[in-house]
């Protein structure tokens, strides 16, 4: 069995580490999701903009954390390798801030008080970057391997407990980042 080399993907493992630390702090009752989560009212109306960032590192249930960190582990390593240790975290931050901000704004009418948490919106954005790069290199055949992931994403968003708006704003932001990256580097 091969050992995990944390130095090869320092950004991905740092992000995973932050998520685990925040998860432990929540479950040890050091901090609460109502302080870290994002909602239209708290984030935008009350101008607590830090919540856009803190919510993206916040998972309350173990299964939520495990699914998100497994997904981040897989796609994060690929993108960190492809984009490098500077561009990758910049893209991560752009997706987190823009996708999270748009999500909070869209929640104004439907659920202004609902607290949204989780890294999955940013992970969907990373998936968007990956899809654009795969398409630019291999055309539609590059997306074939993504079909199960896309179907799973669509099925997951039908759950009332999942913030489908956050997933899709992250995905959309990631696609735009991917298009920008492909245009810059082609």
C-alpha cells in the first residue's frame, strides 16, 4: 500500500485539514454552525461577509464531511497537479467567494434565514473547471467519465437538505474559471 505524500498536494491537504478542524470544533461544541454558516440575512443583509468563507469549511455531520473530503481529495489532487500550487487555490477562493455570494443572494426570496454550510459548492466548482479542461483537451469523450458524477450531483440536489443553489452557483463559477484558464493557457 502506497503512503500518502502530503507534500505533493499541500493545498488540497491543507483545505481538508481546515475542514476537519472546523468539524471537530463544531462537534466539540467550541463553535456553532449558526456562527459559521451563510444565509442571505446574516451574510448579505447584516454584512457578515466572512460567512461566505467560513460556511465553505463547515460540515456538521460525519457523512457530510466524509463525502465532501473524499470528493475534494480526488478532484483536488488532479487540479492541484494540473493548475499548480498558486492557480489552484486562487480558483478555489474565486469559486468559494463568488459562488457563495451568488448563492446567498439567490436565497433572498426562497429561504433568507436558512443557514447553508459545506464544501460541496466549491467542489462542484472544481468539477466545473475539470469538465472544461477535459472538454478542451478531448472533446465530448473527455466528459464521458464524468457522466456518473454529474448524474449523482443532479440526484443529490433533489434532497431538501442539500443546497442545490450552492452546488449550481459553484459549478457555474467553476465553469467560468475553467473557460478563463483554457483561454489564457491555449
